């Protein structure tokens, strides 16, 4: 894969809205290969994501971030680390 290809092109995702409880659920399955990660035991990698809220169409007025390191300046060292096991 070229590093410029977005991982979401090979991913599956859904958005589910529960209007009664006023909650929205986001689910995404991203193949490790789409992230350039070898699916081998012992592999350690950093991962992060941000969801921006733009209900008005005028730009994001709120965001949720999994960990620091994207908003406020790029810092991959702040991403959460994951280790692959069996």
C-alpha cells in the first residue's frame, strides 16, 4: 500500500443512532495491513483517532479524542500503544 492511501478505504464502518437515549455509536473495523502493520505476535504499534462534531456545518465545535497526539499538534509518541498477542 502507498502511505497516502487512507485506511478507511479498506475498512468497514457503521454509525448507529439511538434517538430515544440520544446516543450515537460509531463502529469501525480497520485491517492491520491497511495501517501498514504486520499481524505478527509481539508487534507493538501506536494508534489514535479523533471524531469531530459539526452539527451546524460551519466547522467542528466539539471533538472526542481517544488519546492526545492529534488535536493541538501532531505527536505520535502520545498515541496509545497496543501489542498483538495470540
